C-alpha cells in the first residue's frame, strides 16, 4: 500500500530517456539495472541476452539491438506488468467479496471484542510469518477450531453453571451426568 503513491518503476532502453530519470528512488541509487534468473520474466531473458552479446559470449538476433524495437518491447513489458498487478488486485477483491458473502450475519465493528490465535509459521525459515486466526466470533469455514480442546466446555456465570456437552467418551459422559445429579441434590 505504501509503494502505490510512489512513481512506478518501469523498464526502458538506456539512451532513450534523460540520464537524471535513471535514479532509483527506493534504493537511492543514481543508476540501477534489475534482472534475476532468466526463468522468471521475459525482461530478464532480454537483459541476459544483451549481456551475453555485449561480452561476446553469445550472438543475438539483430532486432534486439534495435533501439526502436527495444523501446516498443519495454512499453509492452510495462503494460503487461501493470495489467498483471490490476488482475492480482481484482482477484484479491473478488475473493474477499466471495468470503464476505459466506460470512453473512456476522458484523464486526471497530471496538467489538474478538479472540484470535497468534502463531509463528516457521515452515520456511527464510520467510517466517505471524499467523492470525479468528477464534471468536465463530464463522463457519473461517474461524480456527481447536481439535485438541477438551470435549467438555463449561461456561460459568455468577448466578448459575451452564454445561455445554460435546461428549464422545462414555466415561466422560458419566462424569457429566454425575455432576448434574450432584447439582440437583444440592439444590434440594
């Protein structure tokens, strides 16, 4: 979000724009060439071909050395990059909208109390990340459900005891039944 207000970096052919415009604001560099391995973007493939041709390691097609072709190629690469960004943002917006349709009936306001589960995902040691999972209010298919949680959930208030049962084990069921019986006897 913070980078959207900055001027977007673009591909260009050197010699076609003023040297002062080469400056990379984010890196504070007067001149900058960006490329990675040639398997990622076509712009990287082109840069690798030009570097190979410039050191005499490989021959390249004559059109790639033509300035007009290079300008046209850069314009097309910049256009495709912008379109990919717009498509990515539209995808996020669409998926968010679809998810919100599933959560109908649950409205969260600014100061509503919520419960979240916070964990550290260390599956990739180079890119650790904090994971927030909604616990309460419960939204089916979205909220975190603790599988290791006990089978009995007891909620206590000042005036009474409310026992919510989700018991699968017979021994636990008997204990709950005994608790209920003791409560009834103590009230008499």
